[in-house]
């Protein structure tokens, strides 16, 4: 196909010239699952942070960017007056020959050939307000901006060396990731210019200001494909924002009722089961040995007769999961084993309260109770929460008084489950979940550079699909035109139908490659693309549509 025939007459100005910003790791712009004192320390240091390229791609940045500012946020709730001066700081950036997951403890091994010294000089901390999310307290405008292209599949490295301790030394904790599901890594040491350091998953939350690289070809997704279904649901709460709590005299609850193939989540009862058993011998960040239920619990995506209770306000629905991460995170909920999380929080029964598992001798219902368990390090912040599991596989999350920190409430079959995004549970109920079904997706594998090959991938064809198509259009519809009126609710048209190309569906994902013309006259031109597929059982129309792609042809 000769794309020049599509591009004639559609000269448009790039929409990406303005300065923009992005937070990495992705999803941590308003929360942080971890904190660290081992990055911007109260001593001299050398650290590196490695961030997976997906943090940029997942936020629509699939084109080269010029990063010109770095900001580091204080941990949620931390306070400081600011004014701490690190003298003689050197900041370097590069792509990395190491993946974040296989980062080396040798600093030099993680540095790419494009390493650039982006800043040298003094860094003065700003005040930490004590909010959650907190304020950004390290602000580094880059003297030499760094160009990064996440489509090269290379991770981004930030290397910071501080040869002198700050004066005065009053740095608070810094906001950070906390586990492997966050796709980031820290390597750090207390030796300035040190050659080696220790690995950690607690990588700082960083806000980066950037502008798109001038004359960069782009392929930016917009809109959503259909049909999109998820088995998981969750709500992420900031400290003090938990709105599901009741009282000792009037408990609140939400009910999870099985309705194949998912749950109906609705307002629950005001019941409470008073524990009668001996408290479990469980400490901070600990799991019990498997507890056998007197019945089989069926849940969306699986079944079990054995559970593991964690001190941190959740229950695994398997016997093989081992993570006891203190910080509730949506990524952890979706990534690790199947889990019921009434209030996944940093609870510490070693400091007070108790955790119980009871079986009602009459109904065989199983009750897991976290009774007046305090938050770690805050002995007066007590939480009384109960998980009720019934023999018909229904579940209740029950709450008396709760003084939560950052927490997650919800359910997921885990093991890489699809992310539905945080939902306001109290405002959304009743609602239903279903087994995961990914919507039809159109992905740009690379960028539409003039004179090169450009590949789009159509992914996640529905079961039974036999015919797909990629359409290229001169006009964009954003927001899309709803297709509900012709029998495809939840589906939208994002591009005018000017040049459709059909093909047989032979795999769950298929590439579609174009040879881009080399004419400089096409630089800066836009075309819009969308995929469709037949879908025999998805809707009355028998068709599903993908997201759109806004393509800008250019020379870089």
C-alpha cells in the first residue's frame, strides 16, 4: 500500500509541541505504596533508579521526548522545613543496557552509551507539607535536557551522585514504589562515586517535565476498544479517606454475591460475628499457614478450600502466594495470587489488637477478624475489620471503626488480572464484575517515520473472530461516535472510513505493516486509524472496534 495517497491534502500542525509532564512509576501520581530514606539521604550517597519503558508507553508517550526537569516527592504524610543543601551533586541520565528486573549492582553496567550529564551543582530541598500525596521537595531543572524514546524498548536510567551530606540534615522519607509489580529498581550506596550498591524495589516517585522531540513521528492511542470486562474491582484510599467504616454499634459492609461469571457487589448487612476462638499467633507483615474451609469457595476465576490470612488486612485464596507487602497496591492485587482484600493496609497485630479465624458451628460460615489492630508505627490508629465467607460462596467485607492509612479494598483473581481502575465503591454499588475479556486493541509497534516501515498490531481478537480490518481515515472522532444505536453498546467509531484494509484472522494478535513514503512534504501530516473485527457472540451487531491511533508522519 502507498500511504502517500492517503496523506495528500491533510497538513495539520502537531498537537504535541507544548510542555508536558509524566510521573513514574505509572499510577503513582496521587499515591505511593512505599517510602525510602535511602535515596535522598541525610548523608552523602550514590544511587541509580531504573524505570521500565512501559511507564511511558502506558501513559500514551510512545514517541521521543526531551526531559528537562526532575522532581522527587516526599513520602505521604512526611513533613520537613526544607532548606537542606546538597553541594556538588551530579545527575546523569541514559537508556540502560540492563532491564530494570535484571539491574546490576555495579553502577557502570547499568549506564548506556547515550549517557548525558544533565545537571551539576547544588540541590536545595523544599518544604514537605505533610499531605498525601505530598509535595515535591527535590526540584532539578536540567542544564542539559535528555532525549528519551520509550519505543526503543530500553529502560530509563537516572544516576545521582552527592559527594557531601546535606546541611542541615533534615530530609524526610521519599515517596517510592515497593515491589516487583511496580517495574522499577533502585541501586544505592552511602559511598559518593561508589562503584557498587545494593538493589531494592523502592525506587523514587519522579515527576518529569518534557517536550516532544521536534519533528518526531508519533502514533498516539486515544479512545477505548470494546468489549472490555474485568473480574477484579478495587478502590485505593488515601490515608484518612476510607469511607466504608461503620461503628461498633452499627457496622457497615459490602456484599460480594456470585452471579456467573462474576460478582454482584452491593450494600451488605449490618451483621457482626464476635470472635470466640483464640487469637492467631501472627505478627507484623505475616501470613498464617493454610486454613482449610469447611466447604469449597468458588470465586470468579477459580475455587479453593484453603486460604491464607495476612496480618495486613487481606486473605489469599490459595496456598502458594507468599507476598506480605505492607502497602496496599492495585498492581499487587492484580499481579499476585487471588485475594479478598477488605482493607489491605499496613496493620501490625504485634503492636496491639488481635486477628481471629472462626467457624460458625451452625452455618459453617468462616469469619476472619482483624480486631482493633493498629497501623504500623501508629499504635492509636485502630482498625476493626471482618471478612465473612459463606458456604454459598458469597462474601461480606465488614467494618467497624477504621483509622486507615493508604489502603486498597477489593477482589482480584490475580496472576496478571486486567486492571479496571479504582472505583468509588460506595458510590458505584450495586455493580457487577465478569471474567476478564480484553477489548480489541490497535497498538503501534514503532513510529511512522518517513522512509521507514511502520507496523500496527491488532491484538486481542474475540473468540470466534474470522475477519479483521484496519481502517485509515482523514477525520478523527474524539470522543468517538457511539455504535450502541446499531447494536454494539460500548463500542465507538474514532476515524472516518476512507481506506479500509481487511484480512483473515489467524491468531489472537496480528501485525499490519506499512511502507512509509520518504517525501519530506508529508512531514507533520496526520492520519487516523482504527481496527474492527467480527465478534459472533459479543453483541447484536456481531462486531467489535478498537481504540484509535493518531499518526503523525515526520522525519525523526
